[in-house]
């Protein structure tokens, strides 16, 4: 007959026997890796942010469908999503929350005005930040944690300036920007491109990213008879600007950066969107080996087309996971050097970064609205 122990020793042995399965289960549990996400999920730019979030979640789900083994344990990824409202003040609060939550990397923010101040927070915490911010200042602060997933305003603005002069044969060009880090940054680079070609704008005007009535500005510009109006800002302002240009009889082509290149611009501007141009950082997604398949999967899952830069957010998550696997570690201090030296064929680009974290090979695609859709006109390297 088995001897039954009583007293404290018996209790310890009994608890030990009961806890053994749980100890084994804990030892076999997945390592949970948190990836931070920051974009505007509310307000006028929410359509960009939701596109980014959708794509980032696709990446996390794809990884978890075939979880990698890192440092001997299966890894399960978790997206920690935050709404930065496209506001630098809110964005810095979001960044601190993500750091406090223990994220191992961050994809975002979407806006340059948010990415620039948050790069310090992530840099001081040693957490990699992969953003689509295009303002050159994002990677000029010296933080080795900042990586740009697209080309910069220098590339985009430069390509637009060259296209305006060489392809559109524009003689009189006006410039408007919304004074945000993105809008002002891309307008500045567009102007540099014009000046490098020996051309000065007929006028530069300013607005803000909440305005919808541009009648006064456009009336002033109409008197100068421009053939191109460049706008540094988002689609929610560019669309009413296009409609007001038509109403005022200002027969110029509206031209802008990647934030114009959305279905929303066409929906809001309706027939007045025709002929206007935009440039996006990157090549034609459908021309990439994995791009067309990504577009099809995205549309099937979310019942909508890709809005803009969501695919780059997908690639951002995948770049982090790839660096972790190669480093055999989920700790930023271990995988950060592997991220900096990456050579990765993504959905949107062949990723390799320079010493500042800029994408080395970043084509720019220029498109125009034709037949209620954006049609590619040129891809510049």
C-alpha cells in the first residue's frame, strides 16, 4: 500500500505533481513578439491608416500561419495598433505607449510630421522604426533605428519637377502646400527640381491640412495663368481644389505626391479629377513578382482595393521577421544590425538600406487620372 505523506511536505509534493503538466506546457508555449503599429485611424486621413493596418495584419497573420522558430521556440506575432491621428503631439504619446508595451519594432507612422519627432523616442529606446515618411528629415537625425520603406521627397519631388518640364512642357508653374512636414517637404523638393532646371514658380501659396475652400488662392493664381499647379498635401484637400479649379476656369493640371494617388481623390473630385497627376514612391505593384498576388489577396479579404502604402507596411512587418530569423533573436539589439544590412525581395521593392536608413533603390511612379482610375504614365529610377 502506498504511503500517504501528510503535513507541509505532502502538500509540496502534491502541488508539485499537479503543477508538472503546467510547467511542461509553459516551457512549450510560443514566444509572443509584439510589433507596434502607428497611423491615423480616425479623422480625414483614416482611409490611409486603415489601409496600412489591414496590410500589417495580413503580414502578422501570414507569419502566424507558419510560425518561425527563433532561438529554439515557435514565435507568435501580435500587432499592437495605435491611432496617432496624423498629429505629432498624439503621435509622441503613442510612441511612448508602444515602447512601454514592450514592442520589438514599429511599422509607422504614416505621416512625416509624426515620424520625425517619434524617431527620437524609438531611437533612444533602441527599437527599429520602419516608416513611409517621405520628408528627408526623418532619417537625418542620426538614429540608426529609423528606416524608410519608400523613396524620399527628394526623389518624388524631383521626378515630378522633371516630368512637369520635360513631359508636360509646363512654362508657368504655381505651388501650394499645406504647411505640414509632408506637404511642405515635397513642395520644397519640387521647387528644387524646378530651380535645378532653370525655372522659377510664378507663385507659391500656403494653406492648411483642414481647409476645403481654396477660392481665394485659386483666384489669385488664375490671374497668373499657370499651366501646372503643384499641391503638397492630401487627397481630402486636393479633390475640392480640383473641383474649384474647374469652376473658376483655371485650366491647369493639378499635380501632387503620393497622398493624391488614391481612389478617394477620384471619388471626391468626380469628373473634375480627369487629367490630374500624382507620383508615388515605388514601382508598379502589379509588376512585382509578389505584387499582383498581394493585391488579389488584399481585395478578397477586405473587399476593397489597396488605398496607397499598405503594401509597404506589409513589407515592413516581413522585414522585421526576416531580420529576427537571421539573427536567431527577437531582441532589437541583436536583430537591428541584420535589418540595417538586409537584402530582401518584398512585395513592393528589393529592400536594401543606406547608412542612414534610406531605401537605396526607390523608383517613382507618375500616374494620371483617366477613365475614373489612375493610369501609369512613367516610372523613373
